[in-house]
């Protein structure tokens, strides 16, 4: 039996367990998304080369080309699935057209006619390539050329190339399920990071800590850059969690509105006020500023950890709603910041409510939702 005063020995995790824990952590995959995506594409390409070489499939390079088209520039699971579906549709349509062109070339034997037909098909595909399903139209024309060549390919060559393209799609989808990089997590963590920054900036209104203009511009540019990145994720997030894109757009609009209000407050008279004036403002509005800050931080925790009720988003926001007579007690210079703060509180409250409403969809951990089925 160990002596009573002996230190408690805490077992250390092995390197393998640490690696497994890191790779299964959504936040780790979010922080190292580029590295994981690069490794995934490299392994997928190696698998494609080995598979087509070992089975000795003719024209196996087209499997690798297809894989890179589908997964190379897309790291999020929702985008890869969508691109694979479009790729499959365009491939099947283009391969069918290419095979028909080879058949008619063998029957009629007129290369000028084949070239004319290919040009007509390319023109039709170009018409559809400018639109919502543009990728399907573009890939139809590309696959037609891959399968038919200049119209003088053999049917066997066209069939093998069609098979290779489909193999590339299957491998790309298989690797998209290996350590998937879901857009939903990137959206949640990015939004949480911005909300925490909002809370820090808003707290400075009462603390009196000044920020040099260069640092302030740098901070807002970083927040705005993250906001733009989140906007690009919305289509993928909507597909992954089955939330209407319009609702995610509303969250994005409120997110942007809070940023605009903070930018106005940060460049207004309140940030340049002396200690006495700031103290007077805090006496009137400090409770509401602290309440808004608490809501921003709790909402950020809910998005980050997926616990909206325990450590995260409260069901009701305890924001202090004041009347017009409260504003009349403030000096004229503080009227603008006061009413802007009221609008900011309203926007934060609406953002909180909308996130809580959609929580059963984006809170994957708590509800055990499988994004692979989305």
C-alpha cells in the first residue's frame, strides 16, 4: 500500500491514444483542416493509382483525374457529396453521348459530321453551363470529349474511360467519409470565435481601455474576414443539417448587423470619452452592456461545446429593456450610443433565439445526428 503522502500518479495517454483523440475531435479537424485535407487527397490519389494499376484497368489515369476534380478543391463533406452527384450525372450523360458519337462514326464514317455533332453538343452544354446546374453541363461536354476523343475512339476505349471516371467518383466519396471535414463545425466554431470577439469589444466600452486605431482596424478586419468565410459555408451547412438556407442567411444577416453596430460604437464618442463620462454612462447602461456581453459569451460556448442549455445559450435573454425616460437622463452626446446599444441588444437577442431554434439541427453531438445521411 502506497504511503499517504506519496503523490498521486496520473496515467499518461499513449501517443496512439492522443492521435486517435485528436483525429476524432471535430475541433481538431477544424483547426488543422488544410493539413487533413491535403493528406486525404494524397491518400485518395495513391489508392486510385494502386487500384487501377493492380487490376490493370486501361486508361486508369482518368480515375485519378476524376478524383482530383471531385475532391481536390473541396474539403467539406456537403460540397463533396454535391459535387460527386453532379459529377456522376454529367459523367453518365457525357459518356452516353460520347458512345453514341462513336457508334455513329462507325456506322456513317464521316468525321466532319462527327465534329459538327460534337460542336453542337458542346454549344448546348455551354448554354446550361451558365446557370444553377452549370457544373453538370460543363462535365457533360468534358466527359463526351474524354470518351469519344475526336470521334475516332473505339467503343471499348469509351467504355473503359467511363468506368474509370466512375471509379474515381467512388474513391472520392469513400475518402470524404474518412475523417470528414463538415462545414457545420467550421461554421459553428467560426461564429463562436466572432461572438467572443464581439463580447470583448463591447466590454471595452465600460472598462475604458483604449485601443490604438491600427490595432482596432486590424481586429475588425479579422472579424470581417471570418464573417465572409462563414457566408461561403452556408450552402454546404444547409445541405448537411437540413436547415433552409434562408434561415442561415438570417443568422448571417444578424451576425453582420452586430458587427456594424460595434464598429459604429467603437468609432463613436464613447470610446474617446474620459473616465468620468464613462462612469456616468456605466451607471445608466452598464447593466445592459454586461447582459449583452453575457449572452454573447454564453451563445459562443453553446456553439463551441454543443451544450446550449447547461453552459451555452439561455432560453431567455436577461436583457434590461429601458424606456425613453432612461435615455433622457443621459447627456446629449450619449443619446446616439444609448439607442445604438438598444438596437445591438435587440439583434443579439434575435440571434440567440434563432440559434436556439435551429439547435436540434446544428448540435450534432447532443442529438446524435449523422451528417453522412444528409
